[in-house]
């Protein structure tokens, strides 16, 4: 069954809206354990990761979850107290 064209959803291109490419967000720390192979994939090491989480956490083992995107933005998530 085909939808009549007047009832099809509008897309960003229909509205001439520029979109950003999708970036994959991957876990770099899970329950205090760093994903060293992912660090290598980005050309980084544990010292770089410690610097990125440093303002909030002093040790990698204290982090519940941290993610990294293709632009090397690191987001740290913690357990709510």
C-alpha cells in the first residue's frame, strides 16, 4: 500500500533545512574500566582520558560510564546520589 503524497511526512530537505551528519557515540569507560582498544582507535591513551575526566573525577575507576563521539567529545555519567 502506498501513502498518498499529500500525507507523506515532511523531511528536512523538503524544508531546506541543513542537517548535521550522524556521529556514533561509543562507551569509553564502563563501570570504572577503560576501553583501551577504543582509545587506540582514536590515537589516545589513558593519560589523555584521565585529563578529560579530571575536572570531575580523579580516577577512571570512579566513573560509572563515559562516552566519546567522533569529534572526541567525552561525556561522563555518574550514579545519582
